[in-house]
């Protein structure tokens, strides 16, 4: 055991949430150490960014790297299974500046950029380092035991802990605070392909979402990652996946996950056509344990951010934005606490921190997550109409009026500071007379019937290095 080291902040996890928090603390002069169990680069799901990420990336100083590394994303196209009906949501309908053009990223490269950025800003980053134990019992600080690449252990103490450990959710799991969201019991199977036909919206950088519905309660994604490379995958109900696994294994499948992924992707003629003649560039990747919530998100000496706080279905590509925005809000509040200027009234959560700024930050965070959950429930419950049909049908099912109404704003990422306003907007539009007025002013505009965002190839792909 090496001698104990002392820091201002310990960050557990080097994904977007952890690396962002480490950058924000380190560049303001705090002694920050970050422990990441894996060695980057590593593959990860969640390649599509929301426009509201742009200003955060700008603040982190990584926009120049992102612009030359990744495809630009002007919007999202929701498509029915056959590829006949669709609705295209273009961010420039609601965002008038350059931030409407978001990014489609290769997560292995993207996460490496953010982690390297935390190093260049002064954080001490340790990869291939497993956190073995966390002690938050002393309100005045925390103790973390970590094992390096050679297995040797060291103990580190700090004034504050940021748990950004992803789905390990170390603090929540250790304390029994983690609970699955049964209504979102799903798994994703995915990979990358090269030699892809860039059509159907891929040629202008759009995210393509295909609803597969029925007993699967799932969806397919196809996002462009370069001029001829895509990420594609399928999300499905675990009960359906178990049934298919048994059927495939009885039929003699040697790799049921690979076979199931391809089976589901090819059930959509639209997606099957995109994949015809392509080469799979990665083995099938699996993301299970899909949605869960963790209680007691913060205390006097710790805070959970990113997937360590909870994980939700990525249908709206909100995960990275939720993680990074939460890192910004929480880091700002914790800095005030460390500086002795964050005290104030507030009952807090869990250990009950006397930090009004942290209480306020998590009110915004919880509101944003709850808002996204509401949109996800609407997506998975389209008895009469889907997001693919909602822009082309004028007889909108009442339960989906609110989904269309806030769609452009939600898909852009405007749900932290404004989540309360959008909930009220939902309630207003559930009144049939109010919705008819909104439909005349917004939904009936010809711009929303267009299947394209009319983004030139040069704008979507032209800056790639």
C-alpha cells in the first residue's frame, strides 16, 4: 500500500461526464485526480449529439477537434418499418445560429478527445485503474482505494467525490440505492458498417430512427460516422430478446446475438437496403441492464453525474448531453462549496448537504431527466400513431399531440432550464381546442412535411480531416 494522497476532488470514471468534470475543476486550479477502469480508446454506444451540446463543447475548448473529426448532424428522421412514412425534424427550424448543426461521433475517438482535454487542463488521469472501495462515511471528505494496471493498490483522500463511474454506479450500487426501471427493460445490439449507401438522409448527416414496435417495443438506429461508415443497432424488449435467443439457439445459431441483430435490422426493408453489400466493421456489441435510477444523488461529500446517477433509453440521443450538462451544473455548485461560499438553506438529498447551489443544480438535473422520461414513454406507447407518422398525419392521436408539439425543442436538448415550461406546454396542448390552434400555426407549415433538412454534403462531411 502506497502512502495516502490528498486531493481537492476525486473523479471516478473517464467518460464524457467524468472527463468534463475533471476539466472544469482542473482548469480552475483544483487538485483533481481521475480514475478510469478501462484503457482508452474503447468502443461505446451513444454516437449522436444534441445541438445543445455545442456551447458546452465550445466552453471545453474542443470544437475545432470535433469539426474536423466528425460528421455534422442537422436533424433526425423518424421512419416507419417499411420506409414509406417518415417525419424529419430539422434543428434549424428552432435554432437560428451555428449550433443547430450538431455532431455524429465515433465514441471511441470522441471520449478520447474529452479525456485528453482533461489532462491538458491539468487533471491527473489514471487509466486501467480500478476503484476497489469508496468510503463516504466521513462528511468532511472521502477515501478511495484504487488498483493500478499492475494490481498495486493506493489510497487517495479528497474533499469531494464525483461519481461518474457509468453503469457501474459505484456509490449507488455499494449502498443499495440502484433500482431498475421495469418499464424500460431493454437491451441494445449494435455494430459499425463500411461501404454503406449514403441515402435516405445519411447523405446529409441525419440520424435515422426506425420504429419496430409491436411486442418488441423497440427501435433501430442508423447514424453516419464518416463518408461510408455508419453505426446501426436495434433496441428491443428483453422478454422478446429471450424468446428469440431460444428460437435461434434451437435452430443451431452459433452466435445468437449477431444473428438476432441482423435478423432485426433486415426486418426493415429500408435498413436492409442500406446495409446491402456492406462490411461489418466491428463484432456485435451488447448494452444490457438498460434503464435504472439511483437514489440519493448527492451528499455533503459526493455527487453522482452521468450514468452513475441513472441511465435512460437513448432513443432521443440525450445521454451525452444529460451527462455533460449535469457535470457543468454540479461542478459549479461544488466549487462554491469548496470555496466556502456554497452554504445555505436546503434539505438536500441523501446525506443532506448544506449547499443551496447543489440543491438547485439537482433540481434542474432531476427535472431534465423526468422530462426525457416522459418523452420516452410517449415514444414506446404509440397505439395510434408513431413519431414517423406524426408529421404526415393530420388526425393526431391525443396522447401524441404533446410529443409533436415539443418535439423540435426536445430533440435539440432544451430541457434543463425550461423543463417546467414544456411540461405546462404539454398540458396546454392536451386541450383539443388549444392543439387545433397550435396545429394551424406550426404543424401545418409545409416545412415540417419535407423529408430533408437540405444540408449540403460539403456542410455535413466537408470538414472531415
